[in-house]
């Protein structure tokens, strides 16, 4: 089962390449489509307020770009790389809420 906070090496297609991605969606059930919502990790930083830089032992220095939400079939996930802590995930969620205007 795939879970929120997990980082997976993911095939995002020819243009976007294979890259680490953070799962932000909840696990699907049998009735759901076998899709997963991800935030890709990038090493090409722009200094955007929507980039969340985290120091993770299993990734090169870079950031998760919450402006680049993608949804892909689960079969595109290649290999689990690691899991974010709840505190790290909270930083991602804070920026994601800002990007989607979901703040209270």
C-alpha cells in the first residue's frame, strides 16, 4: 500500500524524467482509480515561496515544488526511497495550502 509522506522514485514521462516524488494523496480503495497525487522533488531551485527545502539523507539537496502537483497511475512508482517525518510533512502541507488557497 502507498501512503502519504512516502517518497518514491517515479516515472513522470519523457519530458519530466524519472525523479523522486512525495505522495500527498491518501491510499485508494478497490472502488477508486489506481492513481496517486505527488509533489516532485527538484534540484533546480528558483527561490520560489512554493519550494520546500528539506535535508533528507536519501535525496540530493533540493526542494519539493508544491506548484508542480501531478497525478499519475500507481504503476509509475518505481521504488520507495524514504518517508518524511510528520514535521517535514507539515511544512509541505503549509505551502500546499498557501498554493491552493486552503488556509483558514
